């Protein structure tokens, strides 16, 4: 039986929830900003098409921001805290920006002795732009590609590619100014800043700050219009916004996703989750491929196989709530960090809660993907009676796939060792024997591999280079691993970028992910 069609707006809300977590925004921030932006669009008398763009820009502004999070984290530490701090300042104001970056650097290097700390902060500050600009350019390009995969129009995609641009040209990475920054982008930036500034400083201060930035960060007329109506525009927006409100705000026609489009949208979410750091590249795709095969092997009904596959694509969406530095730590986590990490299935369920129909079944599986039959899993310590056959397959599948992938704190297990680990968990009463056997039987099946025709005419060497840089290696490291000159590696990179039509490393990595080219064991971290 085909899956019932789903409103695309429901998918947008899932993405909005996930990006709120990843960017340190408050609960329902993107949803509330959508309501505010649509009210402002109405006051401004914008036409239906522009309002449609505003709607999507507000919900999806940050969908590209998971790309290269490990680089951001390596430079500035806790990226979620940094993003939260940046929301409260005028990033066009150099002293304010420098102060925020220094604060992040001091947090990152707090363990160093004072002299070394001062040097690390000085160096970090001087390299901040050089580090950030390519990362932000990658966010823009990845946002456009994810938007394309969920079927959004060219206009909406282009707006998403301008998310950090500003009216006065002090935005990044292109420094566009005036009307070159699209109206929906300008309007949503203003609306989102208004909410973030109200939360940080209160209503009165927010209006003063918006007025001060008129003609700078924001177009004067738009800022004036906002201030003139601000009380009415913001009414009720300190409270969470429900799904029906967002569905009702979507300008017509309301896009519906049939099963195939749902599959692609879930897959786009999987890639968005996995591209935060090299060690998880391709993880959700691999879990989904194995879940599908194991679900069939275990004789699950067709609708359960679909649910378990879609749950597998999204199972770690809640991980976005936890800074990458925690996931990438080679040493042990503190108790508090462990508690936060173990809550990711809860956040996952919340992110998927807006999906109607089959979404409930998917959310229920995501919630249980780390639970064990004997109650030793997390985060609800559920037991066997609460774990459906589909939940057991997903738990076994996820455990096996994770064991055979490397993590910063441990090496990958061989398939044989991972299988032994799962069988021992069966013996201990943690994992379901039937589910484990189904997973292990299927585990030998070859994954999806790209064919030469599908790879835009890349040469074998370019494919090797692409795999390495997608896995997080720098051009220099790729050159060393392939035993070629750095200049040659650079040439391969330029050539393959132009063949696959991208201009940033992050977009090239997404291209490789989309085609199943990531091989575990090649990651840089
Ligand atoms: Fe996982
Ligand atoms: Fe997980």
C-alpha cells in the first residue's frame, strides 16, 4: 500500500525544528518567525509569490548550516553557543563581532595557561574571517541543494543561498547589498532578529536596536514599517506555535508529497544530519539501507518496512541539539554531557511530531532506537513489551552499523567483530535474536555504489580525491594519502568541482553523499 501523501509544509516544520536545535534558537523559533514574517509581508502588501518565498525562507533559513560544523567547532568551540551569541549582536558592527568571537575563543581554550590562551585568542581572531567565509559559502550552497531535493522552486532556493547577506553589504559570503539581497531574505532576517533580540533584551530595547540598524542591516522602509506595527505584529509570539497555524499560513497551492517525494525528502534530512562531521557521513543512509533489507528479511509488513526505513533516515536528527565538540571528543563525556547526548531520541521524536499519518509511527521508532529489551537502553529505559518488531530491527540495525563505523573515541569494528558484539547483546537479553539475525544476514549485501555514468564523467583519480575531501580531508591531506603533489590534488579538485557543478567543499561532500560514495573508514576524524 502506498504511503498517504504528506503536506510538504510538515516536512518543512521538521527541518525547522532540527535547525532551531542546531543553531541554539529557542523553542519553535523558526515557526514563530514564520508567523511574524508572514504578518509583516501582509502589512507590506506583498504579492502571493513573494509571500510564498517569505514563508519558506523563515522555516528553512538554516537548513544548510550543518555542513562543516566540525570545522566551525574546531575553530570556535561550542558552535551552538557561538550561534546563540551571534543572534544577539549586529554582525556588521566589527567591535561587537570581535568581542563575540573572543568570548567563543576564550571558552574554547579555557584550559590553556594564560599566556598560551592569549596567543590562541589572538590567532583565532586574526584567522576568523579566513576560516568562516568558506564555511558560510558552503552553508549557502548546501541549503540550495537540499531545497532542490525537497522540490522547492528556483526562487526559494536562491533566497536560501543568501541567508547571511544584508542590506548594507556587510553580510557574507558575497557582500551583496540593497536590492541585490532578495526581499524575502531581507524581510525574514529582520523578523528573525526581532524575535531573537526581544528574547535577549526585551521588547523596548529590541525596537530601539532595530531602529538603530535601519539603513544598515535592514532596509530603512521595511524597518520603519516593522516598528510602526511591531506590537501588533509580535502579539502572542512569545508562546509556541502549533502545526495548524503554520499549515494555515502556507500560501496556495499547498504542495503534497507522494511516496517517492517523501522518500527523497527523508533522504535529504538524512544527509543534512550526517554532514555535520566526517565520522557520521553516510551513517543514516547506511542504517536505512540495512533497515530496509533486514525489515524484509524479518518479514515485516510493507508499511512497517517503509516506516523503519524512514525512521532510519531521521533517527539521529535529535543529535543536532548537542554541540559537535561533544560528539567528536576522543575522551570520556561528563555526566551532564552524557545525559544531554542520551536525550537525542527525545528531540528526534519532537522534530518528527509534526508529520501527520505515518509520521507518528516513524517518530515512535526514532524515540526507541537506543532502547534495549532488558531496559538498559535510553532514554526512557523501555523494555521488550514496548518494543515492536520494527523497533527491534531498527535497534539491531543501528547498533551494527554504528559498531562498524569509526568514531573519534574508538576505531571501527570489523563486520565479524560487530556481529559478535550483537550476538553477545542477544545473549545478554538486550537485542532481539530474530532482528539481529535478519540484520546480520543482510549485512553482507553491497551498498548502493555510483556508476561511472552517474558521476558526471569524473576520472577514477577525481573520484578518489572527491571521496577524501568529502570525508573531511584537506587538499593537502588528500595529496599525501594519494601520494600526489598538492598542486595536482588542487587541479583535480578544481576539475571535479566544475564537472559536478559546485564551488565549495561542503557542496562536493553533499554530492558524494547523495551518490553513496562515502566509504566508512576514510574519514578524517
Ligand atoms: Fe545513529
Ligand atoms: Fe542515535
